[in-house]
C-alpha cells in the first residue's frame, strides 16, 4: 500500500478519473490498465515527494536570485567606474605575479603618488605577464578621483573593474538561460500538485522494455504496452539519476503502478524501494 504520498483537493473543472480500466499516459496514448485494490489515493500535503520538489524549486529560485543579484551588482559597479572621473599619474612596477589558471592573468604591484602622497597598489589584468611592464618599469596609471587607491592601467583589459556592457548583457541573458535549463526542477512542484488535484488515481500497466539509452542529458527507457484497441504503443520514460522503474533489461516484462493524466510528469510507485518516484514520459518520434 502506498503511504508515502492531507487528501488532495481537486481543482474546479479538473478532469476526473472515471474509474475506467485505462490510463492516459500521454496526450496521444491511453493504455489498458487495471485498478489496484490495495493502494490509497495519491497524497500531496505532508508527502516526502512534496518536500523534495519544494526544496528543489526553492534551490533553483535561490540560484537564479543569486546570479541576478551578482550580475546586477557587477553591472552597477562597472557603470559607476566607467562614468566616474579619474586622473592620470606615473607609477613604477615593483612586482609581477602570474595568476594564470584557465585564462591569462597577471597581477602588478605598483608604487605611485597622488598629491605628494606615496601610495602602493595592486593592479589585476586579464593578460599574459609577458605583455605587461616588468618589475622596475614605469607604468601609466589611472587613479579614481573619489578613491586614490582605486587604480588601473590605461589601455589594458582590467580585471579589477567589471565591464558594464558585458555584465549588463549577461544580466539580461543568463538568468533566463538558467531558468530554461532547470525548467523541470522549477515547475515540477506545481505540475505534480496539479496532477494529484486532477483526481487521477493509481493504475497498473503491464509493459515490455523495448530499448534503453544513455547520453549526457540522462537516461531513457522505451516501453511497449497495449492501448484500448489492443495495439502495442510505445512511450519513453526519461530520468536523470535513479530509475523510477528500477533495474531492467531490454525484453523484460514490468508491471508499472502509476498516476498519469496526459502531462509530462508521471508518478511511479517503485516497490523495491517502497517510494514514489517522479518520471517524465514522452511519446517517441
């Protein structure tokens, strides 16, 4: 008996499970199914699956918020720097440190003076050290009027100050890209809640494993099962890490206990782990 997943409150106008011996696995496919007698209706409030999906959605929202805040801060700081006033002075490079990791980088220690005050500063540059003034060489510095310790070398790719144009463009593009890449994690909570609220109930479907595939995007298992006319129909279960079906091989016969209602997300009961899994089901091309 499934107890992992307060009883669901159906939304107005939602399509109810009629109690028929079928399950709508995708928009195109309605499979023959049996009605299990020892399964409680799917639950949402207080379930482990709800907590897991809520944590995943919260983590994605926080990630997008952090990326947006960081890019916004960089764009603002870069704009303030680009529009601020500065003076030019001569300095002497006292040390040169190669900071190259994956990309060229160099740190220059410099001595310079502002209003007869002798100062020491550090300039970070996105360039190879061999292209920059060596220790003991003169260097022309730009010094921010508002802060004499804020310095940079004229005409080089300064690493201390964000480029406002680059970070402004990233601010417009990167958060939506992150949201798109993590769209399922962002929307699974609401979609599964809607699935349970639709009134869909547990159904059991017998299927045969037709193929398995793995690539960098994840794993997929294509299954074949009979539709209402007795014709074999294929549908593909996609997952990232743990299989919602369990360990199977091509040709194996499996009995799936699931909740589905024509949408991508499907709940699958995995008896060997006594847990409900979220699966993504599509119609193969």
